[in-house]
């Protein structure tokens, strides 16, 4: 597999592994590190098949195990069920990389009103809590709660519509 660990193979699978780790709750910097570790593991102990789907599954399993072993889960008290995670991944990701999901999310975020986009950006991209959203948008706590709820609902409807269109 050492010869097969080409820039193309890395390019093909890197985003999918990173996104899978983020789905697990891994912080972005930790996902970067664990993605690299998964590829190093692939180099050391490759699967028997070189089929892209087999490699993608092997990398996800390895990334999950690395994530468990490092104790980097956001919620240590919640066990990770590999079967449930794979089912969730398969139900939302039509390729092994998750590109469609992120394209859909980008499209739907762009279609939201500015304040909803700002609220979701503060909450999820900046890891802010509801108070941070309220402060950033000059709202009280209940206003931030309501805005976030409406933004999530609208985003979910758009994402569902995008999935149905494919």
C-alpha cells in the first residue's frame, strides 16, 4: 500500500475522513491531526483491498478508533456506537467524502436572511453559546433562542429539500 498512498488517494479521501471526525464531535484542529494519523495507519497496516469504498470505510473505522483512544470526544459520557454512526453517515452522505452535504449546507446558509446566518455563525462556527448570539446581535436571551430555533428549522427544511432534489 505504500506505493498506493498517492497524493490522489489522499486527495480523494482526506475531506471525507475529516468530515467524519467532525460528525463525531471532534474539534477542527484535532480532526486535522487524527486525519493525518489515519493515513499513517493506512500506510502501516493497509486493508487487503484497494477499492475506494473499502479504503474509505477502513479510514473511517481507523479514525473512529483513534478518536476514541485519544479521549478527544466532546462528551466523554456518551458512548460512540459505530453502527449508528455509519448509518447516520450513509443516510446523509451520498459519496464517501460528504461533499454533497457541505455543498447543500453552503447553499442553504447562503439563502438564509442575514441575521439568521449571523446567529448560526456565532453559535456553530465561533462555538458561541446563546448568550454570545444575543450579545452579537443585540438581542435578549429569549430573542436569541427564538432566532436560533427559526434559523435551524429553516436550514433543516432547505437541507431536506436539497436531499430530495438529488
